[in-house]
């Protein structure tokens, strides 16, 4: 879900805004050496997913980020996890469901039989306001526009996964399940995950870190962060001081 509430606390849901907040805190916390994404999700809504994936991609430029799939990492959850430095999946897990799905229900015939006839009144400047409503047959032009939106989002999804997994978009489209979920072994063979194992396996993974990059490249990353925040906090000062002593 996009934003957290008491329902997410009650049922254990992870919202995009809380993921990004926790990520931001972990990035600037000097006691955190590695960020672990613990994932077990069938996916979520589109709104907020792209931004959360971008936040993970940005975070791994400062600290290693590893994802552990404890069951299912699908759809929006895979969109996000794909941006980690590495993905570990439990032996009985599954990954994939890359793509976008939407649903239109047409209740017009049932309503007709019930003697109910809906009438939508929309402003002259918004003739498409009632598009995709479930009380009338789906208009062909409305369907065409909706399909274009779905395909546009899917292209972003595939491109983001491709960048995160360091493969081409065509490989993602052809080998990463085509909307299906692949079991752990098949997912690893396809390149969707890096290893199969436990959370301890994920924790012991040592992906490339900021400290392992060249001094020039690392300073470039810090310069970008300082440009965003002209008064860097103690975290960035400490990193700059340590880098200067190398």
C-alpha cells in the first residue's frame, strides 16, 4: 500500500512511505553497515512503487542493500527487491509476476435484469470522467486508453528490473516469467535471484559497497548528496573525514 495506517500495523503490511522512511534512516545511521530488505509479498499498488524502487537504488550507492525473500517476492515486491545489490530466496520461495494487471467488471446486464438503469452526469469539460465504470459496457476507446496506460507502466517496470539485475529489457521480458512466478531454482537459473538460502545466507552476502569503490567515484556520490543538502549531517562529515585519511 502507498501509506501506512493502523491497518498496516494490525495486519503486518508494509507501506511504501514507511519503507522509504526506514531506508532513509538506515542510510544515515552510522551503526548500520548493511541494509536488509525482508520480503514476503504478492505485490501491491503501482502508485509509490517506482519511487520506492528508486530510493533503494539510491541507497545502495552509499551502503550495501540485500534482499531476502522468505516466501514470495512478486509483482510490485519484485520491482522493489530487484534494485538491491543481491537477492536471496528461500528454497521453497517464488519470484516474478512482472507486469501490470487491471480489472473491469461489467454489471450492466445484471442491473438491467434487476430493473436498474444508471445515468452518469458529467461536466462538459470531462467527458471521460465515467470511463471504466462497472455499470456500463466498456467503451472501446476507453479500453484502448487504459491498455496504453497499462503497457506504459509495464515498460517502466521491465526497464527498472533490467537496470537492477544488470540485464537487458528483452531478457527480462523473455526469461523472467512473462507475468508468471518462477520457483526458486527456476528463478535462479533465469537470473531473477542470485542465490537460494536462508536469511543467514543473505546476511553473509558481501555485495560491492561504497567503501570498495574508487576514491573519486565515492567522492562523486557524496558530492551529489551534499548538493542536495548543503549542510551535511554528521554521517556525511564522518565519511568525508574517513575518506580524507585514506
